[in-house]
């Protein structure tokens, strides 16, 4: 494809939180031979497979733990799970990202100050499950306002936080709708901005690139929240596809396109991004 320009977003790919976790896990596996992680390190198959080869094995549930060292992933976990691990006399390597930790602290402090907490996030996502754990029975997590109505909760003091990787526009819209519905009945509302600045920066750079590209390719895991958000925000601007590896690129997407934009989720390994760029440039 003659004269095709392939351009990377100004900010993309592996974030400092995941890089730090990988470093810690590699060092620990190196020292002790093998360690386990509670859930996958990040929502990216390539990354998880590379770490398995270095002795970092994911388990889905504490009951499956075979070793004496268990790592908490960047997504963090609840205080109840931490206590359960300690009760099993398993040593914890905690790689919770400090931005997630900040959100956990916000949830905890809101509850301690007498607030109910609404979390704007996917209740099935491991980070959100952990955040809910820090609210005791005072939290509810959803992406859907209707679910909040049906929960029957009408607190007099309400705290609002977000899953760290949500888009800013969606969080603002959620808070705005919430204010419309419950605002007049409520005594006090506190909104804590728990969004991740790295994710926000990557989303803004993706939008900027999508505006001048004829096609966007997002490289990341299909189960990665932030990779899916990159697709969501680029799609209204230009045709956008999500791939996990360069092999998944369909060359028919490129026909007649001279400017292809590339971005990547926060858990996408650098090599996967470079492989994609090499493949597109070789065409
Ligand atoms: S995306 Fe943000 S919150 Fe998540 S691990 Fe990376 S830096 Fe931390």
C-alpha cells in the first residue's frame, strides 16, 4: 500500500502501574523460583503468558493457591480477601497500583465519614470488586443509572467515585444524571475524582490522532477495560478496530487508507505495539 503513513498516539501502551508490577513479580519469581498471582496480572494474554514462562502463575481463587507467596495484581483487592490470604499464612506481594489504592482510600474514607458510596464502574471487574470491598455494605457499583434506581438506595449523604479506567466524559455524565435524580433529596454529595491520569492522557491522545486518521487500530486484550474504552472513544470519529496481535489485522481495512493511527491499552506489551507497526509498514 503505497505512501501509507502509520502514526502512533503521543501517549499509549504499558503504564507505570503495570510496569512496576511486572518488575516486582519478575524479581520475586527470580528469588523464590515460582509465585502465584490472584487473577491475571493484567488483562492481556501475551503479557500473562510471558510472565508464566518466568514462573509467575495466575490462579482464579485463593483455594487454588499451592505456594506460600501470592501477589495481588495492580487492580487491588478487598480487605476481606487480604485477611483470608493472611489466615492461610500466605505471604502477600502487593502490586496494587497507587492510583487504585487512592480510589480504595477514597471509598474507605467516605464510608468512615458516614457516606454511602456509588461507584461508576463495571461490577464484574476485579478493580471494582476490590473497591466495593472497601465500602463494607455501603457501596454499590454500576455503569447503569437504572440499576441504581432499582437498588432502592436513597442515602442522605452520598459519595461518588469511579473505576480508575473509565472515560472522563462518561463519569461526568453519570454524576450529572445522578445529581438530577437524587440531588434535591440529598443532604450532602461528595465526588472524588478517582480516574487514572495515565488512562486519561492516553484517551486524549487517541482522540487527537483519530481526528486526523483514516483508520484507528487499538492493540490490547479484548477483556482489557482501558483498551475497550479506547475503541469506544475513537469509533465515533473514525473506523476503529481492536486487535490483540498484529496477525489479527485484516488487510482489507487498509484499502484506500493513507493514514493509520495506532494506540494501545495500558497492559499491552511494547513488543506487541512494535510488531503491529512493523507489520503495517511492511505492507
Ligand atoms: S491504568 Fe492507571 S490505574 Fe491502572 S495500573 Fe495503569 S497507572 Fe494504575
